[in-house]
């Protein structure tokens, strides 16, 4: 099993999935929607809360 992870591992055709399921949520978007008040910018820094 370790050989499988090292040689091929899990693979996904993300572009193919997005064309088949246009509303597919990215992990980053899922986190933004799931954790209110904990928005994170693309560079990893926590976004400032809107006042």
C-alpha cells in the first residue's frame, strides 16, 4: 500500500469534474461558507472583520 501511495496515489480529474458539475465547491470556498467570522485571505492571513 505504501508503494501505491508513493507511485500513483489518489488522483482526480478536477477540471473534468468541474465541467461535469459546474457548482462544485472548492475547499477554500467551503471553509469560507462553513466558518462564519473566520474568513482567510488567499495568502493565508486572517482577514480583518468588517465593522
